[in-house]
């Protein structure tokens, strides 16, 4: 459901930011307050609020170690559900660094300064920033990222996790409707980090099998002229 006009949702955005943060005991101690804030502000549809109630009940009703382990498995072990937004846009390309700098400067112009261990593209950080903006600007900022939210939403739905409700809520606040999209499967961690057999290759990607010849490439060394700068 798309809203006809921007809705003041400062407190809701802050709550959604916390719900996507690491669910340690401190966060869990404030779940009832966060739930009350969502229902008091009513920035989202009743149906979405019910879904968020399920997530909050899940976070508060399970063993803290289980909840923390599930969070790590869900958000830290695959690109499709990563909460680092530029992971979805730039991947590991060189463009990611400048994009990080630009986003951090946007925060600083608004008076938000990150600590050294905070990444500017981390979704909870992004939402904390958006929560400080006027309704029109906040909605426009969210709308720019709506396609990323929807991709993460679809990936979370495929994993049947109540965390999908948070991304669905962000789509609503952006004035968009969440819908399922095709999600490329993540490469298994065991394969991504697999070490090559000793002496059989220098890299995992493109490595030959033990019974195949390993190509060797010679690179001609070009002498550097005296006085030339390197």
C-alpha cells in the first residue's frame, strides 16, 4: 500500500533501525518500549504492525544465544541478505570506497558523525540518519533505496524469517509496495573460502584440478629508466 503523502515516521525509523541491529541482551530489554512506540506513531498499516509484533515476540521469546546465532547466520553469511547496502550496489568494486565517503559526508553535513567502527552503508545507521530528516526528504531518501530494500525483503522471505517485516515496513515508508523478486543464490561459504590443495594452484577461482596441468604465465620485466618516477 503506497501512502498518498509522506508520513512523519521519525520514531518508527529509529525502532526499525534497532530491530535490524545485533539482538543482544540490551536491545532485547527495550523491545516492549519499541513496540509501544511503533503502535503510538502508527506510521505503517495495521497489517505491517502485526507482522512487526511477531518479530518482536520472536526476539523476546527465544534464548538470547540462539537469537544472536540466527542473526549472524542470516545477515553476516551471504550477500543477498547483507545489511550493508553498497554490497548490493557495488559489491567488491573500487566504486564502493568513494560511495562510502560521499555517504559519510552527507551524514556529517546533517550533524551525524560516525564512530570508527560504524560503516555508513550499514542499514541501521542509514535509518538513524533518515529518522532525523523532515518527512518529505526522509521519504525521498528511502525511495532511492527501495529497490535494494525489496531485494533484501525477497531474500528474507525466502528464508521464512520475520525480519522480512522490517524491510516490508521500509518499503511502505518509501511509498512503495513490497513484492517478491528473483534472488540469486549465495555461494556456499565453504566453497567461497575453500583453500586449494597444496602446490596445486595459487588461487581458488579458476584453479585447475589436481589431475590437470597448472598453466604458468611469464611476465616480461620492463626496466625502469633512470630518474623516472614510479
